[in-house]
């Protein structure tokens, strides 16, 4: 009897190990240690280390095992061809104490629990006498069974990290949680078709995915006035199409600042950040839907820097506020200066450099300068009024003294 059972169609490698533990009756640590050749108390559910050893125990070619019974094809689907080839060589050559944890995390982040289809469970029990975990059910954003079209259920068995190998249920033995809620049917269908193509290794490799996305966005009208890609508007449209709940469920939530959200970064020049496969699936599905940018899109954007002020509207506003200032000052018996009023309204600098663009304000101020409320009229400003009063009084006193002391006596004698 072989140590590992032959994998069923689309069965993920972790499911093969779980069935082996059940079939042989061996303690999990003993079976895993024998399979991997070193002491192992746990193993990845989605990927495989020591593919040659595991393949030999399962009676399968190592490359076939990796491509048909792990999530490796999906994990590398949106990488350049040379990177794909290098990673496949690496995974086939991995020793028992090595792993590809970074690839595993990029897949499992959006699927916290193993997913199952109740129709598949019934078919498996009738055909095989046992059920098993399928790869296609564990893909982020895939909410329906590709074979039966029925909605998938979350199981009670965790998928994240290596918790999956601490307990050993198979689908028909575990409890089921609520059904996974779908998005718009058309959008959901595109997501699932693209995700399954990626899992089967059918996505043609490209070296310029981000440039491809950028051009796709521009072709749909996501452009700013400056000619740059309207990345924030794109991110908002994508969320509107798929819904916040589905994006969050797939581990692809968007930041509140849409210009920094992952769809915006994926169409930005110079972005060299690697993105999880699910994000590629969402963005490509969005472009396939062909949702054109809103006709008012460019109105939401303006060139960087300080916005140009609407001089006409500002002129009307300043004139009205000046009228209220003058009215209040008149009620209090106060005098005002042009500069003081404009400074109080925050309009002095703009008016000083743009008088010709503010004809209403200019006309109001010209009339104000001729009124008794202006500090420039007779009596001058407060400080000058004080000086004038003192000078007038001093002059009068000097004149009186001069006449009395000098001219007064002479005139008296002559009289």
C-alpha cells in the first residue's frame, strides 16, 4: 500500500496528506516525517516542499503534482515568464526543510477558511466513498463551484498559515458556516473565469502588466487634465463595481485615500511593487467589463499647486462684505482705512495686485475715500488728528503771545 493516496481531480496537496493520515492510521507527525524525510509536525496545505519525495510516495511525476495539485500556477500566473520558470525550477528542487511561504501568503490571505461545495461532497461520497478539498474552491473571489454553479460555504477548518494541518477533517466531516455572499453576477462570472484560468496556468505571461493596466485605464477614459492616469477615480469605480464586502472578503480592501489604494498603484508609472494574484484578477476583470469613466471625471481633478481664484466671484463677495463693515462702523461712529478693511477681509494682497480684475470693489473704495468715514478725509487719521489739534493750539498760543509781547506794546504806544 503506498504511503500517500493518488490525488483526485483538482485535489489540493494538503487534502492528499489529510487522507493519508486517515487511511494509514499513522500519527500525523510520524507520517509527515516519513514523507518529508525529516521531522515535521505540520505541512502547508496549498504548496509542497520536497516535490520529488512527495510525488514518489503519491505515484506521480513531481512537476504534475506541483502544477495540478498545488496553488503554484495561480501564485505565479501574473509574473514574467522568466520569473515563472525560475520559481518552478526552485519549487521542484526544494528540500524538505524549505518552503515558498511568500507565495502561500499571497494566495491564502483572502480565504481564512477552507471552502466547500455541498453538491461536490454528495458526488464524492457516492463516487469515492469520501470527500476531499478542491483547489478551485480555495481561490480568493471565487464564490461558486465551477462544476455545479452552487454557492460555496466556508467550513470551520482554517486555511491560513499552517493551522490547517493541526486538525484533520475532510469536507463531509466538518461543520459548514454561512454561504459566501456573491457580487454582481456578470462581474462575479468574469472573476471566476479569470481565476480558474490562472489556476490552470492558462494566463499568457507578460513582462509589462502594469503598463498594460495603465493603457487599459486610459483607453476607458480614466485621464486627468494633465494627461496623467486618473488612478483615484479608477479605484473608486472598481470598488463600486465589485462592492466593498467582496473586496474585503478576498483580502483586497481599498484604503480610504483612493489615490493610495492598490488599483491606483497598479496603474501608476514607476510602481515596481509586486501585487497578489487576486488583485490582478480584480483589475483585469474590471477592464474586461469595459466600464467607461464618467464624463465629468476631469472636473474632479486640477493641476497641482494653489488653485486659481475666481476674480469675478471674489470681487462680488468683497464688495458685499465691505458694505457690511462700513455700515457697522457708521453705527459705532468709527472711521476706517482702506487697507485696514481689506486686510480684515483677507483681500488686501489680491486686490493690490489685481485692481483691474475687481471693478466693483475698486468703485466702492473710490466712493468710500470721499466719504466722512474715511480716515483720509478732513481730520485725517486718529494719530494725525491729534497732531493737528496740538499744532493748531500751539500755533494759536504762539501767535497770541507774539502779539501781546511784541506787537501789542508798540501798537498800544502808537495808539
